[in-house]
């Protein structure tokens, strides 16, 4: 396609004169359209794949730590069980572990000797509710008793037995006495029952070479 240089009219290719204005000039060919550039897709982002790899690595590390933790605990329990020995003689049980020896007894007469306080006169031990245990150098003894006397009488008896008690609380229905006087920490709880009163004595002490 060509155009007149003077008036811009469309000219037939090869015409030397414009058919509209009569100007003698060669037609100017239309500039060819520029060739289209190929469109290339932008490179795919690697940020998401890198984040996914990091997440997978973290999950793998957590799982590995969990597996190692379970294996360690299992091995520890197995070693303790393997090196522990239980000896039972009547109501006395002795357990030897790598961390120390634990002894327990359910003999009410034996437990009564380990309480460190006198038993209220006339009180009867509740069957199956006396126990003592030793782990390392810590010894505990607990016993339950029934009495036909009132809560006040039993409480007054033990207040006189433990004049250095640091905590004493009482009301119409119950009484609690706590003594931290060495060598024993003694706790006595007294409450009413159908026949009179019921009380619990618990003693905790640290055994030494002289009383072992």
C-alpha cells in the first residue's frame, strides 16, 4: 500500500502521479508491522518449594526426637525393672531399686510402733488401713483408728501429747493437729463417726544411722 506525499491519498502501487491532487511523487510504502516477539513464561518461583522442604525437614526432626525419646524411656523403664527386686514376707514388702530401697508393712502393731505418738486409750485399729513405707532415708507410717469417745476428747488428748504443734484447727465436727517437732512430722485428723470418733495418724521422718 502507497500514499501521496502531498495529500495522503491512497495510490496504486507503481503510480508516479496522484490521481487526486496530481502531484508527481512516488508513493510511500506502508511500514511493515513489527514482528511479534515470542512471549516467554516467567520462571516458576522457588520460594514455595523451599518453604515446603523446610517444613518437611522440621517435621522429620520432630518425629525423630519423639522416636528417640520413646526409645530412651522404654530402655530406662526396662533397666529399672530388670534391676529391681521384690521380697514379700507376710505383710512386709521390700522393693530394691537402683535408686534406693522401699519397704512397706501393713501390720497394724508394727505400724503403731512407728507412729511416734501414743495411741488413744481404748481406740481400735481399722483393719487393712495401716501402712508404713521407707524409700531411701524417708520413712512414713499411717494408721486409722476408731474410738467410742467424742472428737473433742481425742483432740484434747493429742494436743497434750504434742504441745509443740504448729497447726491446730478444730470445730464441732473435726479436728486437725500438725506437729513439725523433730524428728517426726506428725499429722492427726479426727472426725466423728456413728460410734464416736475416727482418727488418722500420719508420721513422716528422716531415718538416720542410729534409728535404721
